[in-house]
C-alpha cells in the first residue's frame, strides 16, 4: 500500500486540497500566513507561507480541524499525483 508522507506536502498542493474540500482563502492582512475558512468548522485553517513544504504537524492539525482523515487526504493526494503523470 502506498503511504503519503505528510512532511512532503507543498503549499501549492495543500492549497489545491483546501479548495477541493470547499475552503475559501480569507485575506487577513498578514503576509506571512494563509488563512482559510469553511462553513461548519470551528477554527480556520492557518499555515505559514514562507515554509515549503508545510511541516507535518501543521498538516496533521489542519486535517484534524477539518475532520478529514489522513487516509482521505492520501487518496486525494495519490489521485492528484496519478493525474499529473500523464
């Protein structure tokens, strides 16, 4: 079984995932971080924009806040990778 290392997720890939799950980027005036919101979640998704790839604990925490399993993220990520290899 393929495993996805959450420590290798680029900012662009995580942004694509956030859009896929229905999050919207919010302009909060802070250029060092991105803030994303989604209806139904209690906390916004926030990560630093100057660290690429995103640290694993940030990805894990944001997936938990979105109530999305690592397995669901991995399935999306691996499907995206397969499409990119055409």
